C-alpha cells in the first residue's frame, strides 16, 4: 500500500507543516510497500490527481497504463508511413510543435491532454485561420488514432 506525500522544497512556506500538508505545489512522492518491498520514490509530478493515478498504476499491474505522449506520437508516425511524404512532413511538423508545447506545459501522457490544454496550445500559436484549421484536423486525427484499440 502506497501513501502519497509532498516533499517540500527548501523555499516552500509550508515546509514546517510537515509532509502531510498537501496544499502546495511541491513534488509528490510515494511511500510504502509495493510487491513486498519498500517503495519510496518521486512520482515525477506536482499535480496531486496525477500522482494518485500513477500510484494506482503502480499498485495494480492490470490497470490500463497511461501512454506517454512521445510514444503515441511515434506510433502515429509509423501509422502514417503509407501517406505521401509531403503529408507525413506536415503531420510530423504539427505533432513536433504540439509535443514541444506539452513538454513546456508539463503534459506527459496522452490522458493529461484536455480540451482546455488544446485550446491553450491553439491560442498560443500565431498562425493564419486556414493553417489553424488544418492543424486542428491533424490533431483530431492523432487523438482518434490514440483512442482506437491497437
């Protein structure tokens, strides 16, 4: 059984309240036993809900795994190999820019991307209306691919 806790940073004003205090943005760690062995590691997130999901994945090996965004993009690029090279280049360009945005926004898994996140990405792009529409089509195709069973 794993228990989440905040590993307060030196500059955290809530450091003196102890690791049980969770209403800050310090990194979340897991502590407990996993498969009969001591487990005390970072969950590589500061988001409490994401940490709970990651702990559930660790505790239940049959639980569906969250696919990293980079793996999903690589799988999609393999899927589009039958298309024209110009189409592949356009898709790869859009997905590369989307992946860079997601890294900056702290979105690591496909499940982390929300409608609000997509809206923020599109709002941050300074491109024409037609280009924006084409990028949206590409992103829709990508997420439809992610939704389909492999």
